[in-house]
C-alpha cells in the first residue's frame, strides 16, 4: 500500500495562503486506508468561483467531485485551496471543470472520476459541464 504521513503534507495543520492561480496551487494526496475496497468519495463545492475570460465578471458554480480511489485520496484542505485559486482566474465554464478533472487525475490516478460543474445563470442561461474519466485497471 502507498504510504503518506502527515509529515509529508505541506498545508494541512499549518497556515496556508490562497494560491494566486490554479497552476500555483499544490493539490496533495494521502494514502487510501482501504485500497482493496471499491467505494465512492464525494466532495461538493457550492461556492466555486471563476472569472469570465472575456468580461472579467465572476461566474459561480456548484462543483460535485466524485471519484473511486485506488492508492490515494485527495487531501481536502489542499483541494479547498486549489479550488479557491480559481477565484481570480479567467476561464470558461468547461475549461474550469476539465482543469479540475485533469488535476485530480494527475494527482491520485483514481479508478473512476466524474466532476459536475453546475454553473449559476448569467444572462438568463444556466450551463453545466461534466468531466468523466475511466482509467485502465493496473
């Protein structure tokens, strides 16, 4: 089983500033204590914010991150800081949703991942973007 200890974590248990951008954010992982079990992990972020890359106006979303872990779990404080780093980041809805999916996959290599980005209406139109990843079994 993969090992990760609290000493390996840079943000949990210490004061951490909000990263200036998603690229600068550190998304951390911890060892899955049940790697032989198949189960679903869910994070919800009802106050996700990014900026429209054209107008600079804020866009708000409810993100739902579901994944089936293998050896690793996403460490929740680092996820909170990573998602918060989008606050001053200009990107379209779909780009934000897919960027989060790519980063989670790169960090923990889950068996399965689905991220739903449910964007609140702007201009009378509501949009959503889903990212789904099935990784091959190892």
